[in-house]
C-alpha cells in the first residue's frame, strides 16, 4: 500500500480566480506549519511549479527528498476567467459559470480547461510516482484525486472543503492507475 499526502498550499488571500496566476502564499502561520510538517512522513515531496506551492513545499521539506516541481500539479486553468472575481465571471458568463461548477466534466471556461482535462493531467502526474509521496498543490488538484478515492461525481468532489495548509491522505493498493483508492483523512489539521 502507498499513500498520497496531499497538502494545499498556504493561503493567498486572493478573492478572485487565480488558477495559473502566480500569487504568493502567506506562510506566517508558523505553528500550524510546524504541526503539519511534524505529521508528514519521511517521504519525497513534490509540488506544483507555482510559487504558492513551491514556497509551501520549501517550508515543509525539512530534509525530505525533493522531487522536481511538476506543472501537471498546477491548479485548474481558468482561461479568460483568470484574475477575475466571481461577480465579474457571473456578469460576463453567468450560464457558462453555472454549467462549469454545477455539472463539471467537459465544459470549460473560455480558453480554460475542463474538470476532466484537469483530472487527467493530475492523474498522469501522480501515476508517475511509486511509494509514499507528499504532494503540495492546489484545491482543484486535491479534489480531482479525492473524486477518484471516493469514487464519486465531480460535483460531489467539489462539495468538499480543502482549506489552505490542510492535509488529505489517500491510500492506494496496486498501481495508481488501476488500484483501489481510499481517502482516510480529508481537510485535516494536525494537532
């Protein structure tokens, strides 16, 4: 059995769609970060190549082996919605916005990527690794993996909260592509 230790990067405080927009993480919650770091195994750590994930992985590394940043672990690309607020998106593309988030699948924001495209990209990234691995990434990335572990619809997966600096653990039996997955902790904050 292998495990994915999924950590969402530190908070950005952005109140807009920042999928591939590179905004920094606030890593000032040092006590929370220390508890999170202490709860992680001595396993390789990998992150998205966006700075909010890279810097979060930097503070969690603490002697763990570091794997190269992987752009396949980036957040969903929101295309024309990047750096817009929800109000801006609703004013611009109200019906499409509802479709993207209420019936996620193949529908995408203008010039962006769909849930299914994101999920396939993320799956390819984690399937490249064997054994336990710590993945520092984004809410959408974690939700696609949670969907697989829970064997649920994208809509149900989107209903889960994945807070900044939270830990979600997924166990797998067999290889990542064909094995059985199970989520043992979701949105957890180590004490």
